[in-house]
């Protein structure tokens, strides 16, 4: 299936990202894999990063939310909020929803319990050690692409 034939939409973002490099790299991957939007929660201006070599924010809408409450108010209706975090179902066994919003946690502390509780699904990229957040997001995007 080509990107023009797919149904639904998906976006991906990071909760309280720690570094600009990770935001820029995830935005570039999201653009490459056909995401419909990207976002960050709890910080501003991180899309202006050198690792975002495609300047994806010119082609894919990028949103910045003050906090998780504002983010939740702005979520599309009839979507699935998918946390990417340790302790969830295995990515290889996950059926990606037609309308998904993927949420990755902060690099050093992940997603808080109250944010995890608000998510519809939790998926885990199984590794021996913790992955860089942009790398984990890129793997999730790839897994979605090959499943379509």
C-alpha cells in the first residue's frame, strides 16, 4: 500500500523532551515515514534543530503544548493514544490503530503514571538497554509502515 492509499492518520511526539537533537531527529523520521503531525509537550521551539535536516515542520504540522492537559484537550476524536514505554505489549505483536497518536516519554524518566493511565495502549520496543527516544520513535514508525 502506498502512502496515498492508506486510511486514517497518525502523529508522534515526546512528553517533556530533554534535548533538541532528539526532537529534530524524531521529526525527520516522522516526515520520512509519512506522519500526519508531530508534537512536543511541555517545551517550545525544539523543532529548530540541526538534526531536522528536512525542515519537516514546513511539510508536516508540528504542535507544541504547555502541558499534558492542554494536549489531551486538543487530541482528535475517535483516536487511539499509544504510549511507547517499558512494560507494555511487544511492538512486534501490536496491531497499529488506523487513527493513532504515539506518545514517547522523557529520555531520563519516561512517562509519568498519570499520563500512562490516560493512554489507550502501551507498547514496548524490547531491548537489553533503554533506547534513545528518537530511535525508539523511529522504530515504532517503521513498524507501523511495514504493517500497513
